[in-house]
């Protein structure tokens, strides 16, 4: 298991890869070098097709289809997924990438360019940075942010606009990272890094709204076929599979499809936070019994969260302010301990088919006084209810002054909330959810945490064909009145008990405030009021003290806000980012 890095420079590319911690392989005489890194990941290579070399983390779910498209002479039967994807690119260009379905981050050394490719949905991360300009420019790329941080040619440090974005969204929704000068490749993109220091971005796939007014029953039938195909392609051959089962409709339908389609054992896993915390174990237990899975409930005490939070945050290339990160890691450990290599999840139902975030936005649209995309983007930011409104009293005056001329965070959203590939407002919202939270929070968190245990976390609801179909379904069939994800529920209604299909979404209720008042109290005080945090100078100490004392409004949300600040401080310490 490993990750990869690559360099494009006239000044010792092999040495640059070695400086990032990679085991370098020169592609040919010239400016390129590729290398494998130690650490959890699925990197292999390099691969070669003619004069084109590549290295990548590649898992294809439709390898058979790609082989058929390439023909008998185009792809040897024993070639790896990475080589197969490279062959599709060499033969068909961007169309070959679009035809793939899977999780991949690929670097291609082609002529005098370094071409970076990220999969359609963003399941695997990919970063790049430039040092110098013009003829003296050098490029580096990696699936590991830590590797780029080690690149000696790069003068990096804390990127304050990304701090503001993280505190607003609880993740980083775009190209920016917390390290200055390091950028993330967006999903569905092919980025060409050129020797003169310029770059060109090409979109090889982006979902688009298509008018399809077929009856609801036909849409549901086609969706069911696509869901079965997506799940079947993600099942491991000749071995058991794990499924993360919360008891909601999304994870339940994946569990049911896995149980129906797999010829090996299906083991389901649920979380409990103890007898005193609210849970959904009755629902997940009902599904496990209905689907005849081997079911395990993992109890996650607050003390374990406190003990393991720093190591969990350190696994992520960009922080995620999600209190389920430690429970997710413990679930991955349990699945790996049972000897499995693949674990399925139900992620994707909300951003693809119309989850609970969209109804309030649609209501806002009916009553807003100000027209235009900017107003809609501000409402979208406000709907997150994180720390955005608190930034004037949370960030220090010096930080606020430095951010005064930075572009507003709404600029990250307006490309998706304007009419373009999506005409209807609901599809614009879903497109935004897919390309922000889906790519930069959900998928990347799952991938890094499962990879740390030698697993592949796979999400059938993020399947490319499923997503394409979702944007052909008329909006009224996704959000039918107040019934969310209606078409998805209709497609699987015969698979699950009505209690599961028709229950309202409640989400995993995580006892964050109990943890902060209990086992995390000492860690929170030490980190957020300690010398390192003061020296970094991001947060006003009086505001942090007030939140730690639970002072505030009648319905305080300090627990969730403190979790964001604590997560950010832990990440910055792990990456040794100073002021």
C-alpha cells in the first residue's frame, strides 16, 4: 500500500521526487520523474504505453468494459487497472477517461508535460504546486499533501482564506488547501502542467441536467437496474464484504443489494455511543435481520474519541469537521480485523437525490427579497450553521485584516448555483452538494480513513451512471412535496421494510457536547488555550473561553463550533503549520 508523487522540472526531477519522500523512477531522459511513497494508499506503477508513462492510485469498477472498448490488441488481459486507464487515455484521450468508472488519481508523463487526472466524483485526492515561473518553473504533484509540504522548492505556510472556508463549511470546498501554494485538482478534471509554469485545466466529465419526462415508474425501474449494477461492480470477488449500516434508507438499500447480489457473506456494522446516547440501532438491527447479514454493533465511548482524535485528524490531507471521524476509523478497524478488503457505504443519497439540506433552500428562494446568484450563495452558506457568522468575534483582528481583500467564500459556490448545465434550482443545489461536500468531505474522508486500514471504501450511490441518471429524473420526482429522495425510495421499496423506506431522515446524533464537557474537556482547554494556539494567533482567546464555558444564546451551538476549531488546531499541529 502506498501513495505517489511526481515532478516536472529541468533541475534534477529524480532528486525532487526523492526529497518528497518518494522512491523515484525516471520516465525517460528529460524533465519528468515519478515515485511511490510509503503510507496507506493504492498506488502502483509506473506504467508505460509507448513513450507515455504514468503512476497512480487506480481502482476501476468497469475494467471489463474498458478492455472491450480497447479491443484484444489494446489491453493485455493481465494489465493492472492503472495501466488499463493509461491505455484508454492514450487511445481515446479525455473520452477514455470519461468512459472509466472508479476511484483514481493519475499522473501521466506525456511529452514535456505532466498531466494530472482525478476521478469523476473525487474519491481520491490529488494536489499540485509550482515553484518559480517561466523557464525556471518546476512542478510537483502528489496524492499526499504531506509529500508536497516536504518539497524543498516550495515556500509554503498557512493559507488564511482556507481557514475561513473551513470554519464556514467544516471542509474545504474547492481547489484551495490550508497550505499556501498547494492546490487540489477538482474531480472530473484533467490538468496539464507545462514546463513554462503555465497550466491548462480540461473538464472530461461533469453532470448535466437532461429533460426526461418519462413516467415515474420507468425512472424508478431504470434507477433500480443502475443501482444493482453499481453495487455488483463494487463487490469483491470470492470474499466477504462489509457494509456500514446506519439504519437510514441509503445504507439500508446498499446492504439489501449487497445481500441480494453477493455470493459470499455480507457483514454489516453499526455504531452505538452508549446507552445514554440516542441511537438508531433498532432500525439498523431491523435491516440486518431482514437482509440476513452478520451484524456487529461497535460501541464508541467518549474516552476513545478523546484518545484517538489527534491520530485520526492526522490521517486527512485536509481537515474535516465531522465528529464521526474517530467512529469511522474504529469501524474500519473492525472491518479489517474481520479479514475483509472492501467495505461498502450508503454515502451519496443526499447530495445526488435530494436530501434534507435542499428544502430550506427552496423555501428561502420563495421568500428572498434580493435576486441573483450571490444572494442564493449567501443563503447556502448560512444554511451550514457553522462558524461563518462568528468569524468577526472568533478570528483575531490581525487575521480579519489580512482577509479583508480575500474573495468571499460564496465565490466557491456561484459556479454551481447559476444556470448553466443545471437549469432547475433543485438540480443546481444538488450539483453544488455533489461538487463541494460530496467531493471534498464525504468521499475523501471515507477514502483516507479506510485506506489507513488497508481497505477500500466504495460508494455505489456515487456511481457515475447513477449520478447521470439522477440528473435526468425530473426534480419533482426527487423532492416530491416534502418527501425527500422520493425516486430513490421508490426504486428500492420492495427490498426493505416500509418502516425503513418511509422514515424521515434523522442523521447520526453524535453526543459532541457530552464529549467536550467530559473526556475531551482537558484536551480542548490545553489545545485551544495553550501556548501553540496563542502563538499561531488565529483565534480570540476570550471567544474560545466563552464557548468552553458554554455561554451564548438560548439554543447554543458551541459544541459543533468548538469541534471545528479543535479539529483545525489538531490538523495544524499535525502538519506543523505555524503562524
